C-alpha cells in the first residue's frame, strides 16, 4: 500500500478492461471443453445446491477439491473452514496470529497482499529468503512466534518438498512456532501435491494451511479460499471466521466440486499444458532481446521476465501500460527490500496463448530499445484475440 504507484491489486485494477492484461494471476483464458460443460450445466447445479442438505454439498466439494490436489489428509475430522476467497482466509488467519504473537517470519519475496494483510494486524515481519527456507537452519524461529510460507511461491514457483516440509514443521514445533502455508499455487505443480496434512499431522506442529480455488479455473472470480488447521488452532480460527461469515454459497461450493472433478480427470493435465505452452511462447517471443525468463524450473502460472541493470521494472510497467499492456513490477514482491525487484516484471500465464505471445513481443521490443516507447508493438484488438483460436 505504501509503494509509489500503488500495490499489486491497485495495479491489477488498472488492468481490468485493459487491452492486454497479463498482470494478475486470476485465470482469464478460454474455458476448456470440460469447463464449458460445467458452465452449461449451471442451472441444474443451482437447483441441486438449493435442494440438497448444505453439509452434504459442502462435504462433497471438499472431497473433490482436496482429492484432486492430493490432500486427502485434510478430509479427516471435519476441519476445513470456508472463506469467500483466499485473501479473506488470510485476513482471518492474520487476525488469529495477532492474538498469538507479535512477530512473524515471512517468505521473501512473495505476493504483496500477504505482508500487507499481516501488517494491517500489527504483526512485525521478518523476511526469510527462499534459499533459507529450502536449505537453511531457520534460526529466525528463535525470534518469532510463527513462520509463513507461500509454496509454491508466487512469483518464483519455488516449492518446499515433502522432506523439507517435515524438517520445517519439526523446527517450528521445537520452537513452539505456528507454521502457516499459503498453497494457492499448488494446483500447477505436482511436486507440491504430496499430502501435506500427513506430514504436518505427523510432526505435531501447530499449523494453518490456506488453500485456494481462485488461481486454477477461468470462472470470472467465482472462487473460494479454505483454511485447514491443527485441532486447537482450528477451534479458535472458526471463532475468528464466525465474525466475518456464516458460510459461503453452497452453489459456489458445488461449482468448485465439479471443477475439481474435471481437473482430476484430465483438467489439470490440460491446464499444465496450457501453462507450459505459454511459458515456451513467452520465452520464444523474448528470444534475441535483452529480456529473458528468470526461473527455469518453475511450473506456476506466472513468469518473471528479467531486464538488464539499466532498465527499471517501474519504467517498463508504466510505459507498457500506456500501450495497453499490463504487467506487475517486481519491486512489490520484495516487500522487505523493494530494490531487489527493480529489474524484472511478472507476466501471468493463465491467458490464451496469443495474449502471452503478444505481451512477450511487446516486452522484447521495449527492452531492445529501452525508453523508446513508440517502438512498442501494437496491442491486438479484442476481435483479433477472439479470432486467433
Ligand atoms: C499466493 C497468493 N495468496 C493469496 C492471494 C489472494 O487471492 P485472492 O485475490 O483470490 O483473494 C494471491 C493473489 O494473487 C496469491 O498470489
């Protein structure tokens, strides 16, 4: 919020309706054939959600979603809490954390609304670098009451693997620290789909996991966030949540359940192909320019595009915006040391291929002739995009 030019959500707001929006990670590609069928069946789903017992609808949706992501361990003991979106879940979690501690270690870099929401509850944040999370001693745990990890991380795609999660959980347990995971990007990377709840429950750590449906399916912001916690935390979180919502819509739960079934029977494979194809298309479009992809072993639905040291992400973002192309500048993700993100922008890949290719070409042209913004390529018209299937 305190960054000149606005936070990432404010930048994303400028992009809504923009000719070429590759800023936010909310999916905006064409629905697949399987998703089309679900959309066509919405009236029947509405009737079903209206007439069936609510807890049945809820249980079915949870079964479908957590099974599709390999997280069946979350299904035992009826401990999944529903929120309208993962940011709402995050706010509830932050509020609970503030009752428990005043200092929290947070992965660095990460999506800026995570530090913003935590700080809004007066939590002091200590940055933990990804390398430290993946290999380090985690000595930071001596000074904080909780550790917050986004895995896979947004924007880098770095994943905490099963063995490392067990080590982190054990370290948190020893230090009496709560472990919080944001797994919003789990659906993109099978390496993040081992059953985290088996690992967490075996360790005896106090934990909360925020799961998210909102990054996976192009459903015009129809989404949910879920919170799953260890037993004691669950009771207190449920109290905190009850101040905000009675429950989410059973209709939305039903739709999420159907989307998850579709994902499990081939939809995720199709999504992964779209993302990989778009990452390659972006790489190809940048080829020969001074811009390049920064992350090579990532599978998440965003890509970091890096520039030479004389090219600043905020200049690129502003210049391209005047040409109708919207991206996210890197500094916002580096919430503790913004200058570390001065030379890259993030491009969302849950878009149709032609949008990503056109965005890559514009970026390449811009960086090939920095600050000569008149050389930036033409923004495709909406009709061009819809015809280019
Ligand atoms: C890791 C992560 N968590 C949570 C959110 C918030 O999601 P939403 O805007 O759907 O609430 C985002 C948004 O991009 C995110 O990247």
